[in-house]
């Protein structure tokens, strides 16, 4: 009874109600879509970070990270690999030798982190090898189909393989900085196991390109056998074991399993090893929720203001209702229902619109490359795929409901305070 | 005209409650917009301040080509006239000379590639406040022959205050250089990169070490306000010989950070736009109701011969009054909130805090307190209110007394 009266009351003044509904709908639509956009952007950053830059899990000597000293290495790596391979959550294991090194050409030099990897195993953990084919040079010059293979090989090369002679793979940004191309020679200096300076020449076989130019500039990959012999490391000694999991959601479970396997070693999840990625992941949701709260706060004020106006307008009518015997409780709940129903109508329309748009754009993506060249410098891909998870959607729905309820209390109390006799006398 | 204003003023107070509600919608609009913007601007300027004061300064002057090829051969001769020219640019408040290059630092059996920076201990301290970062020993004095280095680096090399550090490098024009420096201070530098690789020695010592007497690789400068950055840079470029020197802003020196801040800012503006939309509708709704409630009253006025244009002007002035009162009240209402968070910034905790520290930032989110965005936001909300008032004002021209009177 009361809800249906409330619903009819809403539509007695169509324009006014529509203004509020449209405000709520647009606010939620905008808020949801913006959130999905930013969330999609940060999720992409995180997933690319895991694909190319930081493995989901890695096992290191507890003190290795301080200065990448070869003294703090993992010994008997093959045994540990076998132990790890038994864990059902682990799908890829790559033993890596890591050192800080100085790369030099005839004209310039640059400090880098050098990774020695076994190509076949590395491909099970890091998808970096895929980016070598994805060079802009290929897209820009659109070579004819006939010579595409040759062209790709000339401009961005190939990934490491065991049959190459002292190969190195570097990032596009570093290649530009050093002014080198595929087949150029680089001289790399580093400290060996005993702290003596050592070095060797490497030939560039491939140039990778990611969404993160900083990563491109600071990292290079060579064969583990080459690096180990330069650094006088036995073959069974590595700096880290990088792992890929069947499912990223099992991260903490897997980390725990690996920890109990090697109590003397330290296990890092990607959140520990790349705090910036972890921050993007953790902070984005919080900042989006606080943004939605501000939007809903603004909507709440719009709703309260409107309902106060409504009551002001209907003083006579409400007085009359009370005079003919409508109980205060009913008047109160009628106003409450009006407010909540008004909010919900706008809320449903807004959420539906917002979610619909997200669904529409989530496959094709939104290409920002024409007006945001800087994105790649901070590690973001220029094509954004908006994405929203159900948790966020439910949260927003709950927030809308709360807003409606909270906003309804104040006008309803005002309505209660009316005194029938006085109210009737007002014009 | 005066009559119209008086009428409008009296009109708005005839129904106090209705007016207060309408004022309320403007009040909340400006309040929320101000708080949101203050939060955004605060976190950007916090980031900028951190970067500028951690090392780079707002502006740097180098010899032409130094930034692309950072070698001592791209250094320049320090001169009083050069300092004078730079100081004459309005806004520049501090000029800090530096001579920096890579070297190998050794102690015992440990060796590491480090960045050796020759600094004027007093001026440098004004820019980076390094004396406050000393965890052991004491900050350099101009006559010192000692070195100050980052904590992580000191730990790696195993040096302590009083130990002697050996530096080996290639100096100006290929001269080989090697010297010993007693460690005078160990510093806790915010950015891990710096903490792990920076060695500071007094400028005179560095010039001797690198065989580059009287030469510098850069002047780092502070300006009074980051908003005058591009202006100061342009003036400076005009003053200096562009064949010999390059002028770079922190935005060019720290491209990545600048882009991060810009991306954040675009994000912030986008969110602000959505907020404007919501509050705009709020104001529109209340104004619309105000007019529809008074339809009868307005129809009477038209019926007794009031010109519709005059009536529209009265309503417009009413909206203007209401908006202005709402704006003033909103600004006053927002001030305590912003002031509070300006003095008591929000502290981040957990992973976020750690990540911010690892990038060299204090993990705080301060609010901004500066006149310009107050003015800007007030103008935006004012314009929004006026646009929202267009429909109600024009609806006056649609009043038909015979019909509207009967309602």
C-alpha cells in the first residue's frame, strides 16, 4: 500500500523526479565507467608486469637482493627445480643468474641488470620472447608479406636460443640509448664470483619491446651458460628460481608451499619484488572506492535537497493526510519509500548503463595511442580494456542503497515535524 | 536596475526555507569540489616537491649536450658572471653548483661503481637538506676533504665513519684520477637508487679529483613556485648563450615522473568532471522546483503587467544571489576541512606506504592550500549554477497567465 502510493507520488511531478533520476543515473554511469576504465588500465599494467617483467614467485638467497652479490646464490639448483616441479601449482620454473653489469659500446655506456637464462625454461615463466615479434618497426613500415620474416629478423631479431653464439637480448629503449641494432656487438663488464672485474663481448640477437620503457632500458638477457662461465659460477649455482603458477589467485598458497620447501631461502611474490606494481594493484581499488563515495555523497545531497523541496511543496497535502488520520509512522515510511524508490530507479538505470558500456568496450578496448604518447613511459599500454569486477559492482550497489536510505531519513523526519493544523493553514 | 536587485534580494528571503535548500545545493557542490581538488593538487605538489628537493631542483643548467652524453668533457667553466646572469632571472631563489661523474669506490676487497658528486656543502644543504639525512658522523663543511655516502652503499662496502674510501675514475679530458677520502658522514637517502650509489665530496675536492679545476657539470636551481617553472625556464634560456648551455626543467629531467603526475592529473580532472555533472543536476533540480512552486505567483505578476524580461532579470538576480551565498558559505565550510588535512596529512600504511618509500616519497597525502584552485573551482561552480538557471529563467517566457493562474 505505502510503497505503491510512494511510487505514484514520485511520478506526480515528472520533471522534478526525472532530474533527480537522471542525476543519479549519470553520476553512477560516469563513476562506474571511469572506475572500470582505470581499473582496466591498472589491471593490464599488473598483468603485463607479471607476464614480462616480474615472475609471480621467485626464490632467492635472503641477502641476494641487497647488492646482487654472487656469494648469496642458490646452490644445487637442479635438485630444487625437481622439488618445485612436484608442486601442482607450479607450471614453469626458470633458473636465472643475475648480476649488475656495465654495458659499453664505442661511444656510451649504461648500467644494467643482466640475466643469464636457459631459453627453453625461461619461456615457461616469462612471455618476454613474444614481444620481440611485436615491434613497432614492423607495424610502421608494413613490409610486404614476401619479405616479412627477413624484415622482422633485421629490425627486432629473435629470442635467445642455445645454438647462437654469445647472444644477448636487450630492450628497445636501451638499444636506442646505446645506438645499437640487431647483430651489433656489446661489451659487458661485471664482477665475477671472486669480486674480480671480468667481461665479455655479446652480439645482439633480439630487441624486445614492452609497455614499460624503464624495464626496456635496465634489463638484458643472455644465455646462462655464457654468464656462468664469465662469472666462474658452477652450473648448479643460480641467483634465483623464477616460477609461474597455474593460477595467480593461488599466489599466497603457492608462496607458502615454496617457503616450507626451502626454509633457508627467501620467497618473493610479485608484490614483494615490484612494490610499485603492488601499489598500483592495491591503491587503485581504494582510490576508486573513495571516488565513488564522493560521487554518492554528492548524489545524497541532491536527493536530500530535492526531497526537502518536495515536502515544502506538499505541506498542505501532508497536513491534510495527517488531519484525516494517517498515522505519523505511515507518513514517515511514505516519504522514506519515495526517497529510496527514487534513488533505486536512478541507481538501476545508472548501473545498467555503466555496466553495459563496460561490457561493450571491454572486448574492443579504447585506443588512446593517438593522444597519449607518454603512457608507455610509465608502463601503461595505450589500448585500455575497461574492466569491472562483480565485487566492485556489488559494492557500488550497496553504497547506492545506503545512500538512498540515509538520504531518506532527514526529509522523513522533517515531514513528521509538521503539525496538521498549521500545515493546513499554509497556502 | 536597483529596483530589480532589491526585489530579488527580498524575494529570496520571503521563503527562507526554500532559499536555504537551494543555497545548500550550491554549498555542497563547491564544498565537495574544493575538497576533492585540494586532495588531488596536494598529492601532485607533494610528489613534485619530493623530486625537486631530493636532488634535481626545479631547473638545471648544463653545458650544451651534457644531458644526452653525461661525461666530464661536457662540463663548463664556473663563473661569477654566469651565476649573476642566472640569479637575475626573477623567481630563482637558489643556485647550487655541482660536478658529478661516475667512479669506482673501493674499501677493503669491495668495489662498486658510484656517482661521485662534488657539492658546495652549504648551498647543497639548502636544496636537499642533506644534513638532516645524516645517520652517522656530520655533514661536510666547505673546507673538508671527506666524503658523505648513502647508507646502503656504506653497508655494501663495509665502511664506517673515519674509514678511508678509495675513489678511482677518469677525469676531465681523459686524465686518470685516484684519491682517498675519509668517510665523514653516512646519509639515509630516500631514493634507494641514490642510497645505493651516491658519494658526496666538497666541490673543490671533486674539481681536484677529476682534474677539472673551476669546472661544473650543472647548476641546480630552486624557484619560488613551481607554477612559474616554464616562465623561469624561458627567461633563463633567453639570458644564456644557447650554443653553450642547455636549460632543463625537472619535467624534462624526470620525464617519467612528470608523465605519471600528468596522467594522475587527467584522471583527477575526469573524476572532477563527473562530480560537476552530479552537482550541476542537483542545482538544476532545486532551481527548477523553485520556479515551478512559484508559477502562480509569477503568473500573477505577469497578469498585472510586469514585463517578462524584467521578471526574468529578477529571477536571474535571485539565482545569482543564491549562488554567491552558497559559494561563499561553501568556501568557508571547506576551509576547516582542507586546513585540517593540510596540517595533518593522511598517512598511508602497509604496502602502499612501502612502495611510496621505495620511490623516495614520504608516504603521505597532504591537501593543497592555495588561492588559485579555490578561485578556479568557485568560477566553475558559478558557471554551472548559471547554466542550470537558464531553463528556469527561460520558462518565465512560457508563462501564460490565463492558464497558470488557474493551477
